[in-house]
């Protein structure tokens, strides 16, 4: 549990992933927000200024993909903590997200213990 609730934004074009991740992290004491497309995610980021943002790279049902979401978030706050996740294993996407300042990268299906480890690394 977290004494001082941290804000967590979860971005994925698959509604179920956003829904269940929010439930899991709300139970762990986070204040969570979810977005199922990149444009909405950027607006939520601007308004809520989350402590940590989880971004799916491959979002075919979104007007912009996760790489573009990361780019826009880093333009707003270059120190934003962003963890990327996707089924995509292309080295180009991983390298691009690293160059843009991603703080971590996990492959789907995401193991909750791995995700916890990365999130709690930034929550102190």
C-alpha cells in the first residue's frame, strides 16, 4: 500500500486491460486514470499530471500510437515517468521509445510482478 496516493495513467486501446489494471492498482492505493486512445490520454495527462504513465505502443484503434503519445507527453513534461508495453517485439519501436525517454519496457502479456517491480521502483 502507498501512504501518499500516486497518480497512475493507463493507456491501452483494449478496454479490458485498462479496466483490470485500474482495479488492481486502485486496490494497491493508487489514484488511477484510464484512456483507450492516445488523444484522450494526452488530454488526461495534461489535466491530471500522473506520477507514472503506462503506455501501450501498438494501438491500431487509436488515432495516434503509443510512440506518438510518449512523444507528446515528453513535450509536456520531459521528466514524466513512462513505461511502455506492447505485444510488439520490433527493436525499432523499443529503440524509438528509449530515445524519446521511456523509463521501462514490458512485453504483453505483462506479468503483474514485473510491472509492480518497475512501478514501485519509481514510487518512493
